[in-house]
C-alpha cells in the first residue's frame, strides 16, 4: 500500500476541481453550530491546568453558573465530557456525510472526508483539546451508549464508498471501519502538526492535497524513473 497507494483514478484532480470541492465543503460548513459554552470552559481549564484541573465546579465557574446548574444536566464530569464529545463528533460525522454528495468518485470522497475533518477542527479547536480525554478513558467509558461505534458507522459511513478495492494494510481483517478511522485521523494529525508549528491555513490545505495524492499514488512512484 505505501509503495503503490490506493491506485484510484485521480486524473480529474485539477487545481480548479479541488478548489471547487474546498468551496463546497467550506460553504456548507458555515452552518456549524458554535461550540457549547461548557465545552469552551472545559477546553480552557485543560489548557491551563490539564485534565486533573477539571471539576464540575471549575467548569461552572468558567461560564458563570452555579455547579448545581451543571448537575441538572450531567451526573459527573465524565458524563459531562462524554456527552459533549458525542454531540460534537456526531455533528462532524453528519457534515462528512452531507459533504460527500459533492464528490463524483471514490478518490474525491476521500478528499471530502479529510477536508471536512480538517475544516471542522480549524473552526473548533476546542473539540480536539478536550478530545485528548480519550488518552485516559476508553471510548465506551466516555460515550456510554450501547454499540455506539457500530451505530455511528451504520448511520454515517456504511453507504459511502471510498475505494475500489480494500487497501492492503497488512491486516488480516478487511473492515471498512479501519479505513474510515485511518482517513479521519490523517487530517487530525496534520492539523496538530500545523498548529504546533504555526503553519498557515493555506499551507495546511495544500499539504492535505499532497497527502491525498500520495495516498492514491504511493510514496514510491515519485522515485521510479
């Protein structure tokens, strides 16, 4: 896979075509809801004190509410963070599904998925900050919904095609969810890398396009003369 890539047709990946996909995704994502103010408060606490600094009282103080107001919605801080993360992630997944209609083939659907995730975190960096909670808790513990990951896959990704043939990752299981997870993480890693190095959004967008071309053609093709 690394040497040959997905091998899908990217002959239509002209500058103008990718610019059109960018414009369509960005235009649709103007409908993004503002980040929940509780989420913003949690993000600020994490940046200042780390996750150990999060308490229901500190979050309530950050948004000017009594902690009893938080407890009317959530039983504890883990449920609070889990519910907020679930809400944000599902909004992102919905935009991936909605934006996929702009794509005309599998390769374009991959680009639209990654572009949507990148735009999402550029507009809502707080979500990525709080998402680090997964380093300390399992997904099932944070989002306490039975078979949640399976439901998300079925609701948002099952009917979207991303590749002509399953890529050879060297894994025995050929599960589309592996590919979806991998594609979703690529722009996250890119965004975090760009943010720590103060890379401009324009350059990040260009880097995403380069990553897509590498994924489709492989890293070895450029050296074959």
